[in-house]
C-alpha cells in the first residue's frame, strides 16, 4: 500500500500560533464546526490506484527461497552483538548471495524464462530477489492474470483464476512475488490531512535553530575536534519524493560544510506511480533529510535513493535493496511511513498483501545489518495513539486512533527507530507564559494548561485543537513483531507507565493519574532527539511560490532526528581503523545497562509524555523516548 511522508510534527494552528508568539486571536480567521472537525478525524476518502494499461511498462519482484535464508535474521544479530564469535564479520553483497542465495543455475533458468516472455530480469547480488520489468500485457500472459484485478493465491505464482504455465521446478523455488497486486482497485489509501499523509507545512516556530542545535546539545562537537567529519563515508537517504539540488547546496554553504558537486548524488529506482498527479519534484521532506545529513557529517557523501512515487510495499523493498546492492553507504535514514495495522488487516483479507511481507521486510533489513550498515527510521509524529483505517464503505474510510496500531516499518526489529523530544523553551504570550523547563518526550500536552484557560476560544476554533494540538513522538508496543532478543530483560521493556492525556473524542484530559502495566511485542522507539516544531530547525527550500526567500521552518518531527543520527554514525565510522558501526540495536541495549552508558533516559512521570506513555523511574527504557537521548562523544568511546 502507498504511504505518504511521516507527518512532520505539530502543524501549529492559527489559534496556537497566536498564543506562542503573543499575537491576537484575530489570526484564527478560519473556523470549522465541531461536527466538521469530528468528521475530519474519523473519516477519509479512499484514493484507489490508477489502472495500468496493456502497453504500459511496470515491474515486480520475485523473492526466491533458499536453504540458508532462514538463518539470515539470527546471523544479523550475531554479527552485531559484542561477544559473539561472528561479531563484526560483515559480508559484501556477493558474499551474502553465495552464503544465503539461490544457485546461479536456478537464477539463470528464471532469467531465460522471463526473457522468453519478453520480460527483462535483473537479479540482485543477494541471489534472493529478481527485479522484473516489462509490458503489462506480457506479464498478464505469463501469469494468466489481469494486473488490475490480481490477487494472491495459495500457489505463490498464481494471481488469477488460472494457474500459470510456469514449470513446477521453478514455481516451487518462489517464496513470494511482490508488486503484481499493487494495481488492484481494491487497494486502500486514505486521502486525508491527518498523519497518514505526513505532509509538512510552513509554520511558525518558537525557537528555531540550525545544525549546531543538534551537534552541541548531543555532544557531537567533540567528534569534530577529533577530526571526525564523515570523510570517506556515504549516507543513504531513502526517499519517495524528489529534490532540487540547488536548495541543498545553498543550505550547506550557509552551514559552512563541503559543497563539492560530487557530495550529492541521486539514484533513481524505477517505480510506476500509484497516482501520477502525486509526483513531487521539490520535497521538503527529502530536502530536509539531505540538508541535515550533510551538515552534521560535513565531509560525508549523501546519496538519495529515489523511488519517485508514493511509498508502497514494492518500492520500499527495492530502494533498500538497491542501497545494499550498491554497497557504498555505511548508514541510511528513512522518514516515510508504510502501512498501519488496520490497512494490513484489510489488505490481507482481500488477498492483496502477501502473508509473508513482514518476513521479507525483516530479511531485507537484516541483509543490511549483515553488511554492516546502520539503518535508522523516524518513529512517527502522531504520539502514542496512531491513526489507522478501521473499515471501508464505498469510497469512504472509517478512521480510528489507538494504541493498538503501529506502522509496518517503523517498528521493525531490524531497524533503529528514532523518537522525538522537546528542548527547554519559555514563551510569553498575551494569555500567559508557556514553559518547558527540561528536555522531555515530545508531546503537546504542555499546551493543556492554556487550553484549559482558553477553552471558549478552542470551542470557537475546534480545528486548532482536534487536528493540530495532538502531536508527539510515536512510540509504544508493536504487536506485529515479537520482542527482539536484544530488548529481553532490559529494565523498562514490556512494562510501562502512562497518563491518559487524550479523550476518545480527541480532547485534552487534565489531572490524570499515572497508571502502570505490562505489554508485549517490539518496544519502540530505540533512541530520541529534539523533534518538536516548537524547538525545531530551519531548512532551505526555494519554491515557485517563494522564489526570493527559501528559508522555511519545516525542519521538525522525528523526520529531522533520524537523518542526524545517520550522519553521526557516519562521523564515528570515519575514525581511522574503525570497523563500521553496523546495526546499532544489539549493542546499544547492552551499553544502556552499563555504568558508563552514553544514553540518558527521560524518565520523569510528570511533563514528559508522548500523549500517553511517560518515563519509568529507575529503568533504562520507556516507550516515549526509548533508551533516551544520546551523548555521541561517549557513544563513540564505548561502542565496539
């Protein structure tokens, strides 16, 4: 299913804007009725995919079985766990293919069959994935199907009512095929302004900063003093919207970092668009990721792996596999969402989602870990209560916001999930002072006292509260995965403390007590850094609407934290004689339990929430901010 960007945090409403900057309520010139706002919160139009035509070129992935592929996940943990005999024994893509992939003879047979049907086959070095390109009518003929109606069957190569004429000796080698059901009209896509779309908007900020906001606060500066600049490293940006290179270079010049043209590369990965009108050529999201990855690591190369269409089940696999196949990046960052729990259930029921997609996603990310690549993702910006599709009636989707929904990707156990915090700030307004005294989990409940005093204004402008006042660092428990071994027995994992801060109708709850409990699954995020738009970052993005001044206050959300973590990994990797950091999680959960831990957990139960989960005093982990904030100087010293 296609997914838009992660929602870049709190889109400050006119009402809240005037509070934060001390203006008048006249700024809130637009008003919506309570019923209109409630409808926005609970329903969305479904945007189906654009049908493909017979002569149109499209693509799909054949995922092959392998006798050794069931060891990939365990081996990915082993090579990244200190004390294991395989620790730091990274493999190249070709070595990975020889160890885990299918035989060259089998792949050759598939290539020959596909060529016979006028389809181009591109086997990847891992010998487990064959990318296939060709005309729709040729694909339909080979698989005895219609791509606009294709569904999964028990036979992994069957997508229509007839079994395709593929030799059994080949069809038995297929684990699954991804991409042939992407065009089915029964796909669901919420067309809404809620966090499903993750679209950044220009907004005011209380206290914006630049690269030094991150590097000084999280002790990156000492790495620069050690001459660690990321030289010789490449940071991979996983992207689904394009950029204008000139904007990125303009930002880098402002930050006084290297601007040689070869620093920035864009590698296009062909993907047929879900909806052609959605093609974006000057994305604030991708711009932000590249600008800050390249400024935190001032001499590292930045390579954007671009699938210039909405993120979906197929191109998510392909952009990562291309990055791993190239074997030039030492870290990657991703700020895009994929699939919520409700959509997963609906697509599975309709046979439009392969039953093994989660396993395929895990093995792809595990391949990156075996190659020694550090992969990061933004955890999301809707707080603890994620939006999800509950049901569909015609073209209308019913939405819910619940603790029981998690993104397919953000909570995967083979990626480091980066959550968000709010830095200290103090702002005087015409209605009182808004204060945040200490770094805390990002959650907009610091506005609750104002809302309590000014609720008549909130009632007059409900849009300001219902849609824009409920943001924070996404985190909690993902029941889509088991608790990974590196989290087992870590103090705070699978236990929680929480405050009920949001009602079922999306209104602030004041004076709630702390509750405690236990849960299960993948606990996420893993780490955190400043992400609140109230203490956000400037980016540079000149557009047609603003041709003279490209400075924009769109640098916020967990999407700004993830690329800075990836960049700092590149800094540490650039230390002479050092092996790549690889997959962080197996090691950082060990380090967090040691006396010289480089992580500071944000464990207060007061004024420290992601709109539900709070800190757990005396532990090293909580679901609002993971292991907490990072002292990168200390991390570089203790990380093996």
